[in-house]
């Protein structure tokens, strides 16, 4: 029986920032830019863009600048040379590339940059330098950064948009995402980090034809606020062939949609945040908070280990009324390091948020499995389409609400149908090696990629029934029990760097950051209010199924149920 929805899930969480004015529409934006440049006889406006930002729309919208336009791309190597140089990182694999160490400036020709600088210096009137790497051409008098969230980039890929400096409009969205993930977003982020303290304006381009802009000081004040208070990310939801119906009801989604499979509600690399300036709401990639104030957000200990990466991911996997996920395995640390250039792997866990009567999780191998026979049958299934007898080799465990299944890299697993999973994992979320996909095609009608060659290099064959039962199933330990509060450790496995604790709160509970960031979810109850004991931030309300982040800089905080009892699952990085 599905949990009765409370009807209070907030799909548009926002923080109000009072520091400065924002602008909406190209007319007011143009006027604001002109005012900022008015003290210069021949002003140079530099408009740096993230990859996939629509510069054509921006130039049309800013025609009122009456500027001579200089395209930064004219200083770059040819598209062909660019493709040749990134090819080792893109690879021929359908899904996986290799993390790169490239920079945008690596693709700029010094002679062309110098030539453009000379032209700009002698230009009369307003000059506008625009594009990816525009800030590398010249400093200018006004610096604007046009940003774009990755969830929106992926939407544009699916709708036919090409990768940066690429003629691949007709390529499959997976190929575009791969090039973005492994190459261009990494380079763009390296440049963005250097500019956050310098920009005069932040231009929000997430909604086509609906530009919004805020001054740099206001943008930075917003990032600062997010780094010092509890906050939520803006969730987004996606369908898949195995998707279910639970999130439609609980999260208030479109009931006419066939299904929703994923909810990304706690992935700073993917999600956005909303900042409210007066009547105008600015959407910003949440990774900007991580880049701007990593120590305040993550804490010294976590920052020392992960740098300006957010290491914990919370997301939903909804198969309620849907199908099994693909049978899969995640890489071992040494494998992801040596093959893909990532420094930590996708260890994870399944927290059972809700379930049906026949719900299950596939986890670990059965005792006495014949390794060669299993691989032979997986290869035959992939080659011929003949069904793979999963339950001959893999344990299928019945589940109940609030069970917690731990899944260190190398463990064969998948969620079964009629199961609502809160997935708590490390952040390298793309590295899932599918072993068997139940003979399905994707929503695009094409076979979904299977990665048996990668998978068989990572399967830990000793993780069989007894070991799984002892080490991975409901390793729940009561740590503290007092009036109104019960604290339980629920995981994760000793091979995983994430610690999860469940707090059952009837009155209130006071917690400490212990020098690290916390990712949390309301796994039971109507909701809670997060309070500061010393008034450092305003009370912050969260609701059932919502993920929220408490920065390390919030050294102490209180959790109070809105009504009745509430359960909070909290994930931190172990010391």
C-alpha cells in the first residue's frame, strides 16, 4: 500500500536574497548593462557563457546595446582540431569516456587572441565579446556570466541541440551527454571557478526567451547565504522504461505522464537553486555554491578529501507500478581510477521509502555460483536476447518500509518492481555497469546499453548470500534513545565513506555538524522545521520525501516535527 501523500512536497524551493535588484527581459537587462558601462567612452562588455548557452538568442535580445560583436570562437582552433584533441577522452564507448585535465584556453590560438584584442582596442563605441572563453580574450569593462544548469542542458540535448563546437545534432542524447560530462563541462567549470568572484552580472538563461539577470554582488550574497543555512535544491524528474507511479502522487507531478523513474533532489552537480530578488527569481546551478564556498559548505575535513566536489548524492528510484531496474554493478575504486580517471567510486545504498506487498531488491550472488557459467549466460543473453535467469545466480530479498540495503562497489544488485528507493550514494553517478536489462528497449525504442565487459571486471564473486546477509542487510544499530528521540546507525558498509543515521523525533533533536556537511531526507512524517539555537538563520521548513542540505558552517541545529513524529535520514562523510 502506497504511503498517503501529504500534499506538501515543494517542487520550487526558494531562498529570498535582499541584497540587490534583479532584471527580467532583454529590455531591462540591456538598460542595466548600459548603465554599468556608461563611464567608459568605448566600453568593452565581456559576456562569458557556459557551454550550450544560446548566444544567438542573447545577441538578438541585446541588440539595443548597438555593440560591435566579437565572437570568442573566432580565436579558437577549428572544430575539426577540437574534435581530434578531445577524442581520447570521449572514446568510442556508447556511455563512458575518460575524465580530462583540459582547459578552455588550451583551444585558443594566441595569435588570433592578440589580433582580436587589437581590433577591440581600436573599436569605436560599444564592443561585445561573447561566447565560451570570452573572458580569456580580454578583461573588458563589464563582465557578465551566462549560466545554464546541467538538467536543462540535457533537455536541450534530447531536443536536438549539439555539443559545444560539434556538428552532432542528430547524435543520440547519450553520446551528447557523454561528451558534456567527460569533457566540456569539466573545462567550463574550471573557468567558471576563476570568475565567480569577478563577475559584474549573472545572466540566467535556463528558460528560453525568459532571461533574468542579477548583479554580481547579489549573486555572491546568495551563494554565501546558501553556504551558511539549510537549503534544498530544485528537484527534477525523469521517465524511464522501468519507471513507476509513486512520485506522481507524493510529489504532485503530471498524472498524465506514463511514469516517473528518477527524481534528482539532492545532486548539486545536476540540480539548480532558486534565489529570489524582489519579484524576480533567479535560477543558478547549485554546483556554483560548491565552487564559491567549498570550505563553508563541505567543512575542512570533507573539502580536504574531495576538493570542491559534493561527494554525497540523494535521489529517488521509483518502480511502484513499474519494472525491475537493470541488473548492474558499480566499479571498484582502482578500476574507476585506472580506466576512467575518477578518484572515488559510486558506492551506494537503497533506503526503502515505500513498497508494495511483493517488493524486492536483488543483491549479491547465491552460494556456490559457477562464475564461468554465469558470465556465459550473461553473454548469451546479450548476444541472442534469450532471457538471463537472474534468480538462478542473484539473491532476491523481500523488502519492507525503512529497510536499508548497502551496496559497496563490485556488488551485483538492482531494485525490483513495486519498490520506492531513496538512493544514498557517492556522487560519480554515471558509472553503472549494466549486466542484464531484462530484454528491454528504452523509451527511444533502442536497446539500452549493456556494459558486460566492464561489469565482469568488477563483480566481487565472494559477496554471496551469507556475506550479504551479515554485512549489507539492515545493519541497523541503536546508538541513543532518550525522551522524544531515537538515533540509529543504518550504514554504510566499512568500504563506503558515507555514514547514515536515522533520527526518530517526537519532540526535538539538537545535532552538530561535527565539521562536515549533511545531506538529509524526511523519510517519515509530515515534515520538520530546522532551527538555529542561536538565531543564526531563520527557521527552515522541510516536508515528507524532501532532501535538504545542512552546510558544515551550521555547527548546531535543531529539528522539530511539524506534527506528530518524524524520521530523518542523515548522511555524512566519515571522519
